[in-house]
C-alpha cells in the first residue's frame, strides 16, 4: 500500500499504522476507537547516556495515548489492514 497523507482522525480504522511525527519511533498503531476517542499504541526505545564494557543500556517501552476523533488532526497512513 502506498502511504496516504492528510488522513483525518475520523477516517482511521482499527490496526491502521500512521506517522505522527518525522522522528525515530514516530509511528503508531490505532488500538481502539471508542466513544469519539482514538487510542494509539507506540513502542519506543530509550538508552542511558553512558556506556560500559557491555555497550549501552537499552530499555524498550510502550506508550499509549488518546486523541479526540473530532480534533481535526491529520496523519499519514502507512498501512491499513483489512480486519476480519
């Protein structure tokens, strides 16, 4: 699927993968759409600001956040899955 820019929040579907910002880990997946709110799910990696003989300490996390469907926001759609 070709990426689609300017997709409104109101047009998103479950499991859509979108670009929220042009930074590393700036993509998120639509986890839930309920009561006019979209819940996004986004993994991220954080590293310590020092190294040791084993390299650098890495932490993997998950961020969940919500936006209102009616907020007027737009995103770039990377992938749309046809859920069964």
